[in-house]
């Protein structure tokens, strides 16, 4: 998109410069008196200024539209990123909670198994005495 904008900008500047140079050349080679020539040069200068103002206004409008669209897209991307980050955070918290529960349950079962093993060992030890 930047190449297209640069190309368009170059074209417009070339168009304005070419128009101004062509108009000035035509005025200089036209068989007119000095007063008429100065009047025509002034008139042509005002026309070029008006055209330039028109192109500048169009460029400002287009730049504003592009900026607004870019801002809207950036806000949308940021919103999506926040939603995904929240989803990941919730998923991680759930996974952590489930892992903690599993470890706690397994620790309790292991303690009970060790206790049962110790009790069985003591019972067998007492039988052999």
C-alpha cells in the first residue's frame, strides 16, 4: 500500500509541476504584451494554487480515513488479543487447580498406603514375637 501511495503522490506532484511548467511556457511564447503576460501568469499561478489546495485537501481527507481505519483495526486486534489472553489465563488457572487437586489426592492416598504398610508390618512383627 505504501508503494501505491508513493506512486500516486509522485504522479500528482508531476502532474502539478508539468501543468505549471506547460502553462508558463505557453504564456511566455504567446504573442502578448507585458501587461497581458503578467496578468495571465498571475491567473495561472492562482489556478495552480487552487489545484494544489484541492489536492492537499484530498490528501488530508484520505490520510484521515486511513488513520481512522488503522486505529479501528488496531483496537479490534487489541480486543481480540485481550480476549485470548483472558482465555489462556483462565485455562491455566483451571489446569493448575486440577493439578493441585490431583497431587493432594495422590498424597493422601500415598500416606494411607504407607500407614497401612507400616500397620501391616507392625502386625506381622508382633505375630512373630
